[in-house]
C-alpha cells in the first residue's frame, strides 16, 4: 500500500441507474471487503443509483458495519449538457478517495469534479484516473476482477480478499437449527431474478437431481426466494424427503440473504443458476455447481475458487439452459462432493470449467 495515503473518507460510485439486482450487488462485496481491509478507519459512502439501495434494504444485514451511508439521490446524466453545465455535484462534500466503478466517461468527468485527493476510475482503461492497477487488471473480463482492479489502483497492491464472506453468529445459530449437524446437505437453488431471460434450469430437473441425491443418502435442501413462493408446495409434494428452510413466517421462502449465507456454510455442495442466490451461496464458501444459459460465465462467474460451471452452449443449441442434462449436473455434484472436505481451504483465484465428455 502506498505509505503516504491517509484515507478517512471514500466515495464509491456504482452508477446513477437503479442497482437492484442482488447478484450484481453480491459481486461487489469483494471490492467492499478490499476497501475495508486496506482502509479500516475510512468512512465509506456508497452511491448505487437513484432510489432504494440494496445495502440499506435486503442486503443490510450482510454489510452491517461496513458502509457508513448509502446516497440514493445522486444522479449524473449521460448527456454532454451534464458535462458542460453541471459544475460540481454533491456540493459541500469532499472525499479522500473516490472510486468510480462505472464505464461512462461523461459521468466519470462530472464525478471527478467532486473535491478529492485521489480519484480512481476504470473508465476508458483508467484514462481519467490518478492511478492505474497492474496491466492484467486494467480490463479483465470477469466483473469481480474489474472491481478489484480499482482497489489495486487505489492501494498500489493486488488485493485478493477471501471468497468467504463473514456471517454474524446469530445467523449461523439459526442456520444450525434449520440444518442440524450430521447429514450431508446438497443445496439446490432453482430460481433467478429474471426468469423471463431463460436463466432457470427447469424445476423438474432440480427435482430429479434431488431424488438422485436422496437415493445416495444425502439430504437435498431447496433454497427458494420471494420470486418462487409458489414452488415450495410442489417441492414438498414431489420431494417430501427434501428440506426447504424458511424464514420465521413459514412461507417456505428464504428471503434473508444473511441467513442464506449461513445456510450455505452448512452445505457440502450447492447447485444454482446464474442468480442472486447463486452468488450468495458462493459467498458462503459452499462448493458450487453454477448453471448458465444466456449469461456469460466468464463475466458473471461467482467470486470463488470452489466452482464448476456448466454452460448450455457446451451441450448444443444457442444458449437454452434446458440443454444442460441432469447427468452432467449430477457428475459435477459428485466431483464437488468428493472434494468438498478439502477445497473449502483452497486459496481464492482459480475456477474450473466442466465441459461435456
């Protein structure tokens, strides 16, 4: 770290558009953790778009104590007029470090007008940034690597925080009650926030996988979110041997991300679509089998070394997630289950890509 830096205030600007995708917010946690570790005394202000901030809402318990404020009324337009006529946003505010995590140059140049000591932006390959990261982090494909490049530029060090996000003891105690010690639990997360985009492997495939895991003496654990509220009844009807941990309201829905992370710590393996719950389980440290249809895993892969990705394109077609066969997912689960006792201690960095044999 650059020894002359004394950072007491940090502004992280994600963008002016609403940032309400849970998965993409979970992917930003490594950047937040890197900043917390590098500047433990700094007060972090987070701009995640106009309107409610996930870090004040559904993810509040996940980031508790790590963000001082979420600024929800700060918009920068993309127009040339914004650049020409808006002189200084956030009047009266000054920051030791500004981290610009978006890629629009107009917004970058307007944001740079806020009084600061150090300005770091990856826009146009760090064109307007005071500092740059090592060349391999200037424009990597994976989103988390791009964000960690910003931390590297600010600190002068390549920061690789642990892939396991810390969970408060209270949530771990609740998870232990819901999933008592003893069985080998296999997590199944069949939902996704944008089902209309073809991101969900069919529920009947998850049920077939659950049946297979049950026959092998393991306990399938379905994690379903608010968007899958009606699925719990079918799961209980067709897979009565499975567990469906629920929030205290008994709805069958797992709506608290901090508890989902704690549950993930108790899983031997987890299977999920490209989704918010998939990223949450990866952040728990659970060995993952991630299923991809239209979204590219090289960009949106979870931040974990404990990963096998299965891509629809590898099984024919143009990205229909239904092309991924149960047999391929089952084989990946077996690989992760065999390694789960040891890989949880692996250093972060590498990922594995499973292709059809």
